[in-house]
């Protein structure tokens, strides 16, 4: 769901959005949140590239426009799950409308679905009720509209009085006036129809945009997976051939060094392929996480030790400020990959001889891991592209790498229910912050990562 417009869903709201199975086609519905806000929900199936069957659904939510006030005195609301949501009228009037709508939807009075006169607080009104999501797996929702007929009745009474006083002389004028008034009275109804048509067009555009994005995402994931699989075999053959040449006795030292460099490049290519395969699984929703308590303190210390061993000649000093036995919810392997990518990024872009700083912080129900290094700040023009795939920027032109580490780390952090962001990049520090969900300290049998 869109967290900026809708917010974080509660467990009860997630249960209400759940389907008994993966939907075969797009579904639309509405849901009332705990604060009374009504949101419109669209669930679009995500089709597997392997089986062609739906394997998940992309759910998008945004504030419903049905309960927003409209012009020309029209009161708009919604009938959802047996309840009426019509905040613009009093509780007494809502009881009257609730009874009329319940009778209309019982199947006994089908004509009341299109237009039905009612009386609220001595004022004649016209009630409309229309299904918003026919055929949807979500609970049925109906738009309820009430239009006041006070002005209509007043005009009719005036015309009848004038017609009685004027007699036969004014009869023709009265008939013409009644036609004119009828045309004026039909205008609000036409406005309601225009608003409904506009809402349908906006919804169709949103559905088309979601379908287009879903197709692009599926094609991109399929291309990455196919290309990566196709590259694995020739790289393996190339490495085997280079290893045979290195094992030969008649190879000179200069040639041997060149061959060793080529072997190293095959390892780099293989690393890129593995990252692309992992990203394609993330994009297609096929990456399975085994979530549980992870000792973040032990994981950070392990990754720092590995960094020192892999880069003995130019490994930077590391300042660690991590609370002991700090546990988060995550998959051990992929949580470690997040930390490894952040440390490796800080090592590559940090100034030689300056330390790397690693800190943790707990606040507002989350755990933050900050990895910072000193070095050249990221240019302003590259800040918005720093998490894009294969983006290197001017700072990293002469630094080994392939521009996938930060993107992969952020995607994995989001799959864990957290996020990864750039906190600052100035002349003093460049800091990246990864957030995780906290976990209670497990028993010793569960604490091993």
C-alpha cells in the first residue's frame, strides 16, 4: 500500500485485505480504517514467468473520493459491510438513509437503486444508490448520493399558485416555465453523472498504469534472469580454459600475470551475475525469506572481521559502537549481505587511512544501523540516482565495482520491512542508514546466526 497517502496497515486491516487464494483477475474494493478513513483498494495479479499462473497480487490503496463533498448541494457517502458512511449529515438523518438503503439492497425494491424520494427533517430529498465494485472478491460497496429537492418543490408550488391566479391566460406561460425548470433541475443529476464518469476514467487510467508497470517489471525480471543464466556457462568455460593455461609449465611470468588478471575478472563477472539473479528474484517476488531473530551485533562483528581478512593490505580501521546482543527480525543470510554491501561500499569510497564508523540506534520501534566513511562527498547531481542499478557517478569512476551493491542492499532491506537511505554526504562524512524491525532477545538456542 502507498504508505505516504494511506499509512501503515494494522494486522486487522491486513487480514481484511487477505484473499483465500491468489486472484485470477484484477479486483477492486474499499476498506474502512480504524480512524474512520475510507480507502479504495486495487489488487492486480502478478503472473509467474515460469508457469503463467498468478502467484501474488500487487495491492494499491489511496483515499476514496466517494465520501468527498460535491457541489450543487449533493451529499455523497458509501454503504460498506452493512454500514453507512455519510459524515456530512446528522445521526438522525443517517438512520433514515440507512433504513432506505438497506431496504433497497434487500432485493425487494430494485427501483430504489436508481432514485428514491425520502424525507429528512421535513425536507424532501432524492436518494441514489449504485454498486461500485460489481463482481469483486472484496466486500460489495455502494455509492450513496442524496440531493435536496427543496428548491424544486418551492419552484413548483410558486408556478402552481401563479397559474391558478392567472387562469387560462397564463396557462401557456406556465407550461413553458415548467419545461425550463425541469431542464434546470436535471442539471445536478447530469453533474453527478459527469463526476461518476470522471471517477471511472481516473480509476481506469490508474488500472492501466498499474498493468503497464507490472508488465514492465515482469519483462525486466525475466530478461535479467535469462541473461544471467545464459552468461554463467560461457564464463565457467572461460575460467576453466584460463586455469588450464595457468597450469601449463611453458607460460612466461608476464603471460601468467595477464592470465591471473583475466581469472580475477571472471570472478567479478560471476559476482555481477549472482547479484542480477538475486535482483531478478526480488523483482519477480520469488525471493523467499526465512525470517527470525538475528543477532545484529554478532553479524556486524563477523562482517568487519571478514573485511579485515579480505583486504589485509588496505583494510581501514573500524570504529564499532553497537549495543551488545541487539536482535532484529530478518533472514540471516540476506541481513548479512546488507551489512557486507554497506561495509564494502564504505571501504571502496573511504579515504585511505581514515576509519569507518559503524553505529546502531533504537528509536520509535525500529533499529537503525549506520555505516559512515570519510572521503569525497557525493555530487548533488548524483544524490537522486545513488540507489539506481549500475549507477557509478563521477566519484566512483576509478573505483572497482559494478554499481549494484547499494540497490541490492536497499531492496533486501525493504523486503525485511525496513529501508536504506543516504543520511548525509558532505566534506566530513558520508553516512548510509539501514533500518530493521526489532526482535525480542531469543533464547541461546535461537541466537546463532
